[in-house]
C-alpha cells in the first residue's frame, strides 16, 4: 500500500490544521494511523482508525483536540487538529496496517507515507 500525506504547514497556537493521507488501496480490515516526531525526540503515536466501523484511538496528549476520520470512497484518512500548541510541532507521518486494535504501536504498521511538517508558533 502506498500512502500520500498532505496538509502540513505553519499555524499560530490555538489554530487548526487538517492533514490528509490517501492510500493506493484499502480493504475491510484496514487501519490507518498518524504518528509524529519532534526534533530530538522519538516518534510517538497520535491516533489510529479502523477502516470498517471507524473505531478510533488517541494519544492522551491530543485527546479532545484532534480527530481522526476516514472517507472510504476516497481511500483517505484525515487528522483534524484543533487548539494546536507549540508542543504539537513535529513531522507527522501516516501509516497503514492490515488490522486494527486499540493500543497499536508503530511496529504494527507496515506501510508509511512521507511525513508532513506541522509547525505551531507561540
């Protein structure tokens, strides 16, 4: 599966951005996720979504501010990011997996898209 991410940019604290990730193909057990890596830090989980049914999982640091969704017809997942904080600044990468469960980690994902930079200024 090939993934194409877009939507990063520069935004002021408190602002919003929406990231998109389009997959070359999907299937019923498919899952997509977003991870981020800030300068000097390890990659961390942000959110995942189960393609069938739309169950989602969020990191505590973004819960209530970010929302992951998908458009099945467009093979696209979205990450709506609201109330952005400077600590959200990172390269955001989307990933795909053949299954979904709550608590997935990056090692569960076998396809990765090129990251997109999100910069939140204070």
